[in-house]
């Protein structure tokens, strides 16, 4: 045995040491690249922070401008100018229902008494001390108040005021709007989308009070002070900077903070973008570990190749020469060095020894040729038998006795060769069911070929397995034998199970994609209604006020035409919002939404429509409601576009704990097989979309149609009810 000193002084160790030294530069380069990637991530975070500050400032200006337009329209309305406070209250409540961003809308008399309010008031409320009211009186213009909790709404808000002038130019009232900070914090989708994954954006005022936070807060609310006092003092003292600190949970977090001006707050506000260190550097760390792993793998492969190569290129020729001389000296003429021919001096010497041994062996080989020929045939058979990768069992066709088994079968069943040979088939553990094994043996005797695709067996240690069993009958030396080939298919069965699980996971992913799509539809519909609808409403009110003003007779035709255009755009925005996702589905449920959808589609296409629906005592699971509505929507769209029908009907019923939906028409029909083939090729995805939605919801869908006979679409869904909402007070 070689000593350690011999190993470390050998050629193989020197080669491996060279490989290790060559691996150091890639490791250093990988660490340097990782450091640069972290610096780029940090710079990108700071740039994203500046972009969020600009976006928030722009959104704040847009919000203030929109509120100013709304207050100006209310101030110039006939109800306010004529001091009809009852009618003014109705107007304010109508606007309040359309604009959920406001905590309250109201009108204040010059003495500070609240004259009208969108929220109900029971006692006299005086707001003369409010800063926005005082500023509106003193500046006689649009004013913005300070952060406060509403006296009527009891919500944290910013109040904005606008003076109302009488014909003599005196202020007769001040209209105001309370901007609900909680609603703004939850609904600013554009700002939330710009956030890096895992990051939090917070805005605080000069006292450390939280004015906004995205994503919406969980443990603390807008209007409360920043929980970490030490960090708050740092932000207020430094105003701008980039720091790394440990939060109260012990997590290292990066903070990029910037001091900016805000139209809503007196003094500076500080915008803070925070992200955990491990989240910010997740990608660079992953790339670094991947690169280090790759370097390690390559170095390991090179070490392995060096270890193996040194053996075959250096050590093996020397060792072969030593062994060859020893065997040749002992009289073994069949000895060879075993190395390929080459022109280097060492191998030429070995080739000379090989030729000398070959001449001595020639005479011995001639004597052994005849004996080898007799044994070669049996050896080939035994080699195939012993090396087969299937279990092989040889039976006596008359008695059922086991004559031979190969090693693969004994290893697979856990029995030794001695335990199997000489026994009957039904006397061995895997086949110990005597009655069944004897019956199977008689079938093997009768049939020349028998196959079992999935036969359960049991090994010697009690482990269950599934095998594929094939038997053939042969004639050997005048006797019949049965050769049984047994293949273990347990892993294949397990793989089939894993494939089934993979399909289930794919279905879960598809369901999640549909949910995200519906969420986006809901958000876009609300954005159209709230943002664009608000602007159109203000425009319409301004045009109406201008049309009613004296001295505008010459502009009256153009003003009326502009009003008509605004009304058409409002209708188009309304229709677009409904097509994306009707609020009726979320507010009233499936049955009213389907009735509305059917009548709407029929009215648009000029068709006669009939709707029959069983009453539902409570709301269904949102997933079921959405998928059922989308299937009905697609089916009705196909009727309007392709059916050329005169009448259509929709039916919704319950049966056997399932919800059934039928959509029928008397149109031209279609060939289901042909249309499905076209859909699979990508010509139309309507049919596949309906089937996929019904399947994702746990149901199914069928088509009954033929050319000229109309069409019936039948979909069914599990009858799942929505879980009741859990109130905070019940927890």
C-alpha cells in the first residue's frame, strides 16, 4: 500500500493540484460579478424609488385637479346657488355614491354650520375651525386643508374646499370634499404595480404619521405613527438617503427615502421604499450560487478526468509492464500488456514483449480451439440467460417444477436460487396461492403464448410489486418447457401516478390564471367607471351649467352637440365596463346577472329571449358564479354572431347537488366534430374556452347540435355555496 508521502509526491497529485489552482480565477471572477450585480440591484432600487415618488406626486395632482373640478361643478349647481339644502343633500348623496374615494361631501354656511352633507347628521355640526374652510373664506378660491379625522365621517382624510358666491360677489357658502385616505391607499393600483416584488412604499409627514402605504397595511393603519421610532427619527433627521437596518422582526432591510413637497400636507413629506436584503439580492445570490456550482461541477469533472486520465495515460502503462513481466516470468504465455500500439519508446518496448509472448502462445491456442468450439454455444445461451434484464423462469411443462431461474429473478423476488429450484410453481411465496397458481399453470400448458399486463406479486420480505408476465412453450431435447419472462413495472405504475399528479397541478395553475384574469377585468371595469366616468360627469355638469348661463345663445347648438357627444361616450364607457365584468355579478349574484345578460344580448340582436331559473337561497362560490357566467356569455355571443336564430332561451336549474345551465337557439346549428377540430388547430377558441372553464370549476360541458337543427349548450357545475364572511369582531 502506498504511503501518504508517496501519494503527495506522485505525478497524479501534481496533476490534480494544477486543476485546483486553475479553478481559483473562475471563483474570484464569479464573486466579482455577484458584487457588481448587487450594486446594479441597489442602483435599480434607488431609481425605482425616485420613479414611485414622481408617480405618487402626479397621482396626487390628478386627484386634487379632479376634486377641484367636482367641487366647482357642485358650487355652480342650481341647488347650491339657490341655497336649497334639501335638494343639495340629494345631489351630494348621488355624487357620493358614484365616487367612493371621498369620505364625505358637504356644504358649509359662512358661519361654519354644516348646511348639507352626503352623510347623515343628527346634530348641528360647526366646522368653522377647519383650516380648509378658513382658507377658502380668506383666499376666496379653492383651498386644501390639513390631515385630520373627519368630524362627520370619523375617517382619516384631507379636506378640500371651494367658495360659493352670490350674485353680488359675496361668499354665501363653502362646498367641501373629504378625501378618504384608506380608500386611496387601497385603490391606487398603478402605484402598487410599480412596486418591486416584496417591497413596501410608505409616505409619512413631518411628525412621522403614515399618510400612505403600499401594499395596504396589515398590522397598522394609515394615520398612525411609524412603528419603528428609531427609523422614523433617522428619516426625519436626514430627509434623503439610503440605509440598511434591522427591522423589529430581526430582518435586514434596505430603506431608500426621499423628502418631497406635497400639496396636501404643510411642510415636507418623506417617501420610503423598503425591501428585505434577501429579496433584493435574491437573483444575484441565485446566479452566484449557480455559477459557483457550475465552477465546482466543472472542477470536479476535470479532477475526475485527471484522476482517470492519469491512470490510463501514465500509471496504467507502467503497472501493466510490471504485471506482464511477472506473469511471463511465471510461465503464463497468454500474458499481454493490454496497451494499444503507439510510437513512444515505452509502448514500443511493451509491443516487443507482446510479440514474444504471442509466439509462445500459438501452440497452446491450437490445442484449445476444438474444446472452445464445443462450449461456445452453451456459453452464449448462458450469457444471455444470466445477463437478461427480465426475470426468467424455466418450468417443466408436465409437472410445473422449476428447472432454472436467472439471477435477475432471484434478486427481484428476494429468494435464493436454491429456494426456487426443484419446487413446484405454487409452492413458492410469490405464487403460494395454490388454487390460482394451478389454474394459471394449466392455462400455460394449454396456450403457446400467455400474457398478463399487470400481475400482482409479493417478494420474500413482503413487499408488493406489479409485474408484466409473458410465457412461451418450447421443445428442448424432445421435452416441452415453459419459459416465463417476468418484468417489474412497479416504477412505471408510480410514474403514471406522478403524471396524474402533474396534470392536477396544471389544472390548479389554469384555475389561478382564470382567477387573475377575472381580477384584472374587475379592476379595469371599476377604473373605467370611477376615473373616466367621474371626468365625463364633471364635463357634462360644466356644459349644462354653461348652457344655462345667460349670454350663451350663440353657443347653444355647439354646447348641445358637445353634451350629446359626452352622453354617448358615457354610454360607451358604461357598456365597456359591463362587458369587462358587470358589477351585478358581484353585487347580486349569478341568477340576476344571467337574466340581465340574456335580455341585453337579445335586445342588441333583436331576438326573442326566454329565461327560466330556479331560485338560489344563497350566493354560490365566486369561482362557480364566474365560470358559469362566462360560459353563458360565450354561448350567447355565439348565438348572436353565428346562429342566425330568431329565438333563444336560457335555463338554470339544480339537480343532484349540481348546477345545470342550458343555452338553446333555433338557428342554423353546426357540425360539432368539425368545429372542434378547427378549434384545436387554433381557428376558434370559443368552444375550448367554455369546456376549459367548466372543467376548472369541477364540472363539464356538452354540445348538442347539427346543421339546420339549432344548438343546445349544456354545462354543469358542483353546487358549492360561498363561505360566510368572517368579521374581525368574531375572531
